[in-house]
C-alpha cells in the first residue's frame, strides 16, 4: 500500500513539475522573413534571429521555443499570452507604450522602391507627394505615410499583403513601394518577378529601423531583465557578430 502511495506521489510531482516548466517556457514568435526568421527546407525554424534567440536562451539559462507564424497572429499571441515574445518588431513610439522593448537585435532600413525604367526627382518623402505610393494595409508604414499627408483619395495605395504590393508595382498600378529591402530579391523571385527591374529610389532616414525583441508587459520583470542582459552579453562577447557573419549580414 505504501508503495502505491509513493508511486502516486512521484507521478503527481512529475506532473506538477512539467506544468511549472510549461508555464515558465518562453515562446518567441515571428513572421516568415528570410534571412532573419523562416521555415527551412526541413520544416524547421531557421535564420539569423533564430540563432540569436537560441544564443540568448542559452546565455540566460531560460526555457524557450521558437515559432514562425503570420504577423497578425504573432501580435495576438503577444497581446494575450504573458510568456509570448516577438523576436523582431520595429520600435515605434506607440508600440513602446504598449509593450516592453528588451533590446535591439537588427537594423532594417526602409526605402521607396520603384521600377528602374522610371526616374523620379526624389529628395525626401514630401517630394513623392502626387505619385502613387504603396504599402501593405495595416502596417506601421500606412500610418507613417498618412501622417506625412498621403491619402487614399490622391496618392496612397494599399495592398492586402506583400506579394500583392510588389505585383502592383510591376503592373504599373503604383509608382513607388515603401519597404525594407532585406530579403526583397528572394521575395520577388519566389512570386515570379524579376528583381533586376527595380531599384532603391530613396532611403527614408526617419522611418523606424530598429528591430527589437518585444515582451508583453505582464512578463515577469526578472525574466525581461535576464533577456536584456543576455542580448548585451552576446554582443559584448562577439557571438552576435559571428552570427551576422554566418548569415552574410551587416547591422548598419
């Protein structure tokens, strides 16, 4: 009888331990964005920031998992689950009020991109007024353009998702696209478009460029501090720069 009691006690202990570990496991999410975070040919999460997050987890001795999912779902998970973080999110003033930004992990500059057969006299964003400038509906870039005076009635064109955005440009349904060019060549090839037909027309220096690891404000402070410290540590040790080199990236 005593043996049965001790066996039950051990089983309960293991169950509670498993539940506690699950409750403390961090979930890092991101959209499919090569080469930062994507699903590789083996069906596994891969990419520069996947490697960075794994290095952070190792540095802070944290339990964690990485999931690639649509951006909208990643936002919902961030908002509703205290243990879910986004592994790369542009830092903007409005987002800084709602989430905790734990440390910069990459810089991605934004450009106005257009077909190289068409030339525009662009000196700044305002010089593009009157031209059809496009972005994806609901992205921060939509608010950025609207705040600069672009309107749907005159010179702002919105697309439902990135692939449609670029197809509009190639079909001359818009003049310029606001995007970062991090994986643009690969994206264009994947949807059957020739990347040699477009070029960067104007870099938008005031557009937010810092990508951060971002946490729900309900994530325990000690966990957030541990992640922030780990980010600084892997940069100071040179591990971060080694990962940049592995993925043939620069952070400038």
